[in-house]
C-alpha cells in the first residue's frame, strides 16, 4: 500500500477524486531504485506501471532500422506506460539514471481496478497521455 502522503502533489492525479486516489494507493507500493538499476527491458513482459516521485529514468527505444531514441523521465511522470495501456510487452528499456523513488502498480491490479471503475482508468490514462509530451527526447543513429 502507498501512504496517501506519497500520492499528494502528483500531477497525474489532479483529475481523480479522493476516493479514486485512495483506491490506487491501496493496490500500489513505493519502490526505491539505485542508479543504474534496470526497471524493465524492451520486450520484457509489461507487468508494472510506475510514477517517478524522485530521481531520473531514461527510456531507450531501439528501432528495427538501428535508430535509438532516448527519452528522459522526470519526477511526476509515468514510466512503463505499456503496462498502463494493457500491452503485453514494454516498448523500451527503463533505467534509473540516479537514485529514484517510484510509485508502482502491477498491471494485473490496475486492470482489475479499471474494470471496477472505468472512469478511474480513463482519467489516469488521459492524464498520462497528456504528460508524455513533456519528456525530453533525443535520437541517436547507429552506424
């Protein structure tokens, strides 16, 4: 369970009611990750969704044409959006670039909660999608 104080001041939760935030808190956990820790690999089973509270995470997307796209995720943003969207695998690798503190939910628990409260699911996915454009992105071409 996530302490409610950890859920405060998270931009993704602005549209959610207090009851919705309490429901999310009841099925999540707080994770501490060290610098260099891999949260998930590209192609791994998308089983967890995270919201970064402190630290920095880099997402690396390796495309079939050899292009590599790197996105920087800062506090308040979602990580592992593949799990939130219900996809079977992660589309990128997520690595902590500095010690990080994250709120975490299993895809299975989120899916169950969203089936019970579809409005909650809709609002969380909508808020997450709105924040995606704030990620800092750069492209690297492999030769």
